[in-house]
C-alpha cells in the first residue's frame, strides 16, 4: 500500500507518501544496497519556510523468497520534519 501524503498548509505542499516495492525471488534474495519506499519531507513554501505542512508516511515493501541475506538496508520510513515546521513527521514502521 502506498504511503499517505502529508497535509498541505497555506502555500506549503505536504510531502509525498512512499511508494510500493515488490520483489520476488525463486529461492534466495541478497540485499547489499538499499531498498526503500520512504515518504518525503514537505516542499518549501514559495514565500519561505515550510509553514506547517506535514511529511508523507512510509510506503510498503513486499519481499517473496525463501532466504534473505546480505548487509543492506530495507526502509519504509516517514518523511522528516524540519526545525521550523509545525507539521508532523510521517509515520514510520
């Protein structure tokens, strides 16, 4: 399931939600890099700052295999907030 987008506020647009990743392997899957479906931080308001827009939530990753190994990272984190934002960060599971 795709992550939900963050709420917009005034002219500041909320961050997009994370996407969907589906990977299937016959037996084993080696992940040595990054597999992500992370949400994004809010877009900068044209008149300056983020002004209360929220961040997008993480999406989803489905892995189908018998054995998973490697030194990689699998992430569906929510988008970051910022120091001057009053909007919340995206959900992270």
